[in-house]
C-alpha cells in the first residue's frame, strides 16, 4: 500500500478498507488473489464494454504487437491510426481526429483547440468557456476549470481559469410536477439568455450529452442538447460534446448526440474506445476548424503533443472494439438487456429510494436517506456480496459490460438488494 498512491483515494481509509488484489478477469467477473469473484457492475470505471479477457480485442493487440508496438506520430504515421481515424469520422461525422491517452487530456485538447481556432480566425477576444452546473470534465487544470464538482476543484481554484456554469437540465432538479422536457426547455432558455449577452467573449460550451455521470448519473431530456447546439450555432460559439463516459453505446446509440440529431464542433472520446483494454482518447472536429490551423506558418499549427499519441496497440484495440459493434448487433442487443435490467430493478422499489432512472445501459437511483458514510459503506458491503459497486454520494448506479447475461443481471440486482437491506439496519 505504501508504494502505490491510488487515484481518487484517501489512502488512510485503506487502514479500514483493505485494497482488493485482483489476479484475473473473465467476462463481467473479477477474481481476487484468494479466488473470490466480484461482478464488475461499473465496468472498471466505465471503460470495459465487452468483458474482461475478451478474445477478439486480446488477439488484435497480440497481432499488432508482432508488427509495431509504437512510433511517434510526429512526422510518422501507421495503418491502425489511419484506419481508426477513418472509422471514427464515419461514425461521428467529424473528419479530423487528434489523439491522446485519457479523457482529461481530450478535454484539454478540445479547449485549447477551440481557443486557438478563434485566435487564428482573428477573434482573439473569444477566450472564455461555459459548462453545466455539477459538470465533470477531468482533473487536469484546464479540465478542472470547466468542472463544477467542489471536492475535485476547490483546492486548486487559485490555479484555474474560471468558467461560468449554466443551470443543469438534470431532471432531478425540476420543480414538483414539471416534466423533464419542460425543465430542459427552461434551462435552455437560461443558456440562451447568457450566450446572447456574452457570445462575443465565449469560445465554447462544453457539455456531457444526456448524462452527467459524476453528478450522480444526472440524466436530462435530449431537447436540451438540441437547443444547446442551435444556440451555439446561432451565436458563433463552439459546442464541445464530452462523450468520454457516454460514447460507444452507453446511452443506447453509438454516441449520445445522436438522440438530439446534433453535430457538435468537437467530440471528446475515451474510456470505452478500446473496450477498456489500453489507454486512448481522441478529439474529433470539423473541416472548418481543421482548416484554420492549416498554414505554412508553424505557429498557426496546433502544437500540442503526447509521446504515446495514436499508439498502434491502443488503436488496434479500438479497431477490434468497433468491429464487435459491427458484427454482433450490439446496440440492438443492448436495448433488450436495458429493458430486462429496468424490469428487474422494480424489485428494488420497496426500498427507501427515489429517482429511479435509465438511459441505455446506464441505470441509477438515489437513496432517500443521505449519509456521508453511505458511499464507502455501500462499496464495502457490496464487496462482501461479491459485487463491485461504487456509489456517487447517495446515488447507486449500474454501468456493466455489454456482455452481461440476464442471469448475471439477476445476480447483480439481487446482490444490490442484499447490500442495501444490510445497510438499512446499520445506517
């Protein structure tokens, strides 16, 4: 424990909650050093799409490893990154892909690229950004500047470029009796009023489409996303779609923006892009933005880099992941699994919970009684039941690998039921 400093963790807590040493994974299951298994209900921080030890993705990485493990992408290129870029362009409608290794880096790239575009376009006064209340876009300094989660942001406030936060359309914040659609419209009206006043200085609006995951799986009506795109287009402000957590089928379509029929100026991708096998992220953007950097002068180029940009092994994993989508009818099968999960979760409705909600392969609910100890105690009790849950505050959610079977869904919900029944007796 002393040698590894774990992420998003108060290390002293592991004096009470020992670390779980994982030896192997298979499908939706993780196995510890003693052979105990845990159902991975959160896809190992939302990255795993097609199960642990997936033979298709694994074989693609092995094949690529025999050819080329890595080459710098400055001055060189390779087949996997070209093929992946072409496939992502077809899927997103955005034709230019810039790569990094993680979601926060993708956010940084999109913010810098938007800022730099306006400078190259002769509008250097457009330097500010807006995001949603309760938004999360990563924990590097630029990403924290557009994040609105106090526990991550407050400590580093003196280091950050501040942004303005727009009312969140998360329907849990609606007035009693107000529909999700009406509340989304009210929030969009507030967005338009702000943008109308400040558009001359605004570079971009960054938004998590349909689900604000770190806000406790806050879900909202697709009309807000549609209105946001219209507003940004009308007032000449970039729309950055942060699909890092919700892309690649999590919300039911390949990308959440498809629900609203919108084409953002930037889309940020990571997490599920490689099926959870290797670190990779990408930012895709429009021809217009790309052309603003295309020039004889080096200083007008986008001089941003990562040593492992477009790593061939990661790109091969991403290509294998996309191939599974193409050959196994994943999105249609997920609709059936999502409905099965929704039906199964009705067994939890007698518990003291509220706001049971679903969006594609994401399901969540909130505990009525909020306790600062709930999240850690629920996590610990679920592990005893053989279940990996990681509640966000008083929100319990499921975001399992798409390979989960109906019997495993039954097991996951039943184990959650046992966990919450146990906690009700002690909290």
